[in-house]
């Protein structure tokens, strides 16, 4: 079989693209005008597959200007050329182009009655995350798929951080702390028992509904008590998360727990700063071989306003790379989706605070084991 060549489409391909569109689709066709517009759009990518001088496929990738998302808007393979892996070749090339343009996620839509395409996307690592009802001209539904395409390339610049997923819905803080400590001490226990021990030491007792979460004071103490150097950066003084509970008795309990944390911190060498930790401060800590554990709001990740602890593993000119200990298995997430997760610096700045009226910024920096 003659080799298939992939390249960027040129204006001279316009007639062939329109002809291919009509051979492949009876509805929802891209118009000649649309193809011309995409050919002239430098931000987007229109990749064509060519064999023996004949255009046999294309993949149109849109690059969102405001986010780090890319989207396969349309893909087509000539009927006579199907079954040869050309669709997969186009998708792989599209992902490569998008990753080189610093896009983190590739998304696409596919008809729910197209099992061949759905199976291909799943085999390539795409997971369904939503549905568009009445999406196509014939009122058919579209399934939404996505795959992470940009990954952090480990370097000697920062300490490698092992990954540990939380095993309960309320132990993100202990899990994030375990990852930071394990990066600095290979003998640090990385177990569910250790995760629950830290939660018992660091919990605020009450927060939102259900089990209490962990605050920066308790996590810093848990870190110190395991022999690590620790510092805490907290933008507010006083008991944290009081506005998440309404009962006055619960508020008083939170105050008592806070007083206990401060008393215990006073007997340690933990550095307590009542200032937010800046991106520059995080990067400096990483260069010094220290690992920041940061409280974020998950609104930027999944549109849920929940306080959540993550581990900062690396920072470059574009991204902050996180280990997120929460894996949503029901949504098709895997460990690979949550390791060295690249977050645009501008987005990270917005997500690294929790609350509306007086946003809380909190971080614990884990340092090496203390000597003596």
C-alpha cells in the first residue's frame, strides 16, 4: 500500500476538501466558505491525509484562544480509504499539533449511533464526559469525549514527586501531604493507614457537610511530627472555615481546635506566615528541594466550589504542575489524568484561593527531614 502523507492543508486543497466532505457526509457538512475561513485561520489546524496525490482525509482542530483546550471539530476519511488506520493517524497528528501549541486537553463530539468511531476514541484513551442533546441537523445526540494530551517532562530541576490517590472523599489533605513527604524521604509510609492517621491529627472537625477536612495548621503539625521541616502560609488569622458551618456550637468547636493547633505549633519550629504564598515563593521552594501543598477551589477544575488540597510538583514559564489526589473513577479518570496535571498560571492564580468574601489562601511547604 502506498505511503500516506500528513501535512497542513493549503489553499490549493479547497476544491478537494469540499469534494471529500460531500463524499463523506450527507448532513452537517462544512461549507466551502467555512473551509476557506479555517484555511486562513493561523491559530487552528487543518491537517490532510494524502496518498498518490489524492486527498483521502482531513482533521480540523480548533485552538481555543482563551483556554488551553483544543477540539477536533471535524474529521473525515474517504469511503474507499477506510479501515487502513488513517483516522487514527489523523487524530495522533492532531494531538501532536495541539500539544506543541501548549494545549492540555483535546475534546471532540461524536454521534451516539457511530459505534466504530466511539470504539476508536476509547481505544485511543478518550473518555466520555458529557452529552449534547439534539446536536446534529437530524436532531441526533452527540457524545462528548476528551483526552489529556500534554504531559510534564521530568527534569533534574525539581524533585520527582510520587503519586498517591486519596482513598476517601475527605482525605485529600493527608494524601497531598504524603506525596510531598514521600518525595523527600523514601521511607515515608505511603499507605491508607498513614493517610487516616494524618487526617485524625489534622482534621478541623467540622467543614461543609460530612467528615471534617484538614486545615494548614494541622497538616503542618503532622508534617513536623514526622520529622520534616515545615512552614505554613495562611492569608487569614483565626479559626478557618467558620463560614462553612451555621451552628454556633460547631463554630466554637472550630475555634477550640484552632487554639489547640496554635498551642502545639508554638512548641515546634514551624514557621507560620499570615500572608499568601506567591507563585514566585512556590517556585523558589521547589528549587530549594521543598514541596508545596496548596489549598485550592475546585471550581476551575470541575465547577464545584469545594476546598481541596493538591501537591505542587513543578513550575515552568506556562504552567503549574499538580498532583491531584482525587480520581473520579466513575467519570473514567485514571492515575495518569491526575499526575503532573498542567494548569495555566493565570488559572492557577484564580483557583489557589477558597471562598468569596474574604478568600482564603493556604499552603504548607514540606522541607527535608530535620537532622537531630
